[in-house]
C-alpha cells in the first residue's frame, strides 16, 4: 500500500519514478511553497528496505527526523490511516530493517490500515498479496487523503497534521 500512495503523490505532481543507484526507484517532487519531497520505492524485498533507505538518506543528506516512511498496518482497520513519530517496529520487518540500517526509531510513519487477514490466512501471505482492482478502488479515497497528509507534514509539521487528520478519539 505504501508504494501505491507514492504513485498517487508522484502522479499528482506529474512526476515518474526513475532508477537510482541506491537500489530504489525515485521521484523528486516540489511541494508548492515548500521543500522538495523525495519519493522512493526500494527495489529490495520489503523486509530489506533499510539498505536502500539508508543509501538515499546519505545521498540526499536527509536526517531521520525528516524521513517519512509509508507502510501498511495490520492493526489499523482498512481505509484508515494514522500518523506517528517514532516507536518500535511492531513486528513489521521492513520497519525493523529501516530502524537497524539508519540506527534510529525517530522518523515519521504514515500507517495505512489494511486490517487483519481473513479466516486463517497467514499474515505474511496477506501483506504480500497483490491488491485487486476492487480493493484499490475501496482504498482510493483513503490514499488521496493520506497523500494530502504527507504533503501537510512536509509543509506544516507532524503535530499540526495529526491535529487535522486524527479525530479526538484516536
């Protein structure tokens, strides 16, 4: 789901992804009135996202506090997203690898809810399956709003964005 959100952001700004020496596809987006946003899709397995992330951070001179990682989240209902700073990996192997590679937990996370797998389906199989066209259609509005939130984080910071996109019960 994270890569689909990056596609939304790139398309919104008329950019496309290009191969980068960091083992990732990269699109550079200029936020109107704000800084450049580097969108990156690691070409490694999701569980090995740390290497490409660390390489890109070094290449673009990005500090952990300016890193925004977009990822799927089993513990959040589908078509919902949450924003947070720091924390552990929560069993997410891609986050675990990023935390290890950059030696920091202090980065922003955009957590896209996908819910729990149906029935007795293995969680790993569930998160690695391709989304159907109907699944993506269901997530379309959420992805657009989450893309707005990413741009808001870049322009106005995390706390202001959380205030805007999270309800008081969150």
